[in-house]
C-alpha cells in the first residue's frame, strides 16, 4: 500500500489518484499502470473504510475504486465513493467492476448529478492508453460507461427516447461511452458534421435547455442511461 500526502496539486502536475482495490495483485498492477500513464497514485488502499479516510484527507483529483470490497463484498467500495461525492460533489470517480449491476450504475449516476463519473468492467479494460484517456475525460467532467453496461440498460423501457431515430440512439449510445464527436464519427463510419447534427437533434428531442455543451452532453447521457426525462 502506498500513501503520500505531500504530492502537490498544481497546474500541469500529474492527476492525484486514490486507488481502492482489495485484490493485492490487481491493486499493485493498476497502480503501476496508472503511474506509467502519467498519474500520481497518492494512496492505494484495500478497504472501503480506508478509501473514505484517505479520500477525505488527501483531496485527490480522481478516485478509482472497486465495487465489492471487505467485509461483505457487496457494494462497500461504491458506497464509499458515493459518500465522498456527496461530501465533495466535484470529485471525479471511476468504478471498476466485474459485474453488470444496473443498481450500482444508477446509484453512481444519481450522485452529484452524474457528472465526472465512470463505470467500467474490469475484464474489458485491455487498452491502457484508452483507459488512461477515459480517466482524464471523467476528471474533466465527462461520463463514461462500459458498452456492455449500456447494452443491459437500454433493454429497459425509455419513453423519452422514443422520439429518437435509430441513428440518433446509436450516436447517443457511443456518446455514453465517453467518446468525442470525432471518435463517434469513426465508430459509426459517418462524418463529424453528421454527428454534430444528430447530437443537436438529440438535445432538442430530449428537451435539454441551452447550456454549456459539456453539461448538455452529460444530461443527454444520463437521460439515456436512466431511461427517463431530465425533469423526472
């Protein structure tokens, strides 16, 4: 376990990360991966209790945590992360899980209006550069949800999305993964201008008020994942 409360936070400095994972090999592997990717892991802990302690003391730029941790291995890690976000609404959190649990995703998205959160499946994190980019996007206020989780969640009934065309839903689904307009265009093999048009239509059909573009993207993603209109 590594802890270093002296790491400064300043413009241009590595993002300060608190990592919570009870599996020793995975925790040490993630720490090494993060540090090689330019992050500063200021604490690597193995319980939700320690996550709460260091999260409150060290004021990290980002929390990366497992869902199921000791003593019951249910949702201690997630609960600790949600508590930290309630105490510090701007705290970015990325949850790593072995399970597609809609209730876990919903609980995370309901904290601090769903901004600056990620829910990724451990088995699908295979591209180190992509993983690092996802962490940085979440830190910048974005929302990133694993495609497998999205697939599970879109099976539910979603009245506000009935107004969207199939292509608009495809664009919104890829946007929910945290991708930029250019990345969406590459994924769907359409022009970036078409992506911009589709996103504009999505915002209009979901009745999202004019606002900062990043906030509107987050609101659209949350509407998509929660399956209800922004007013509900």
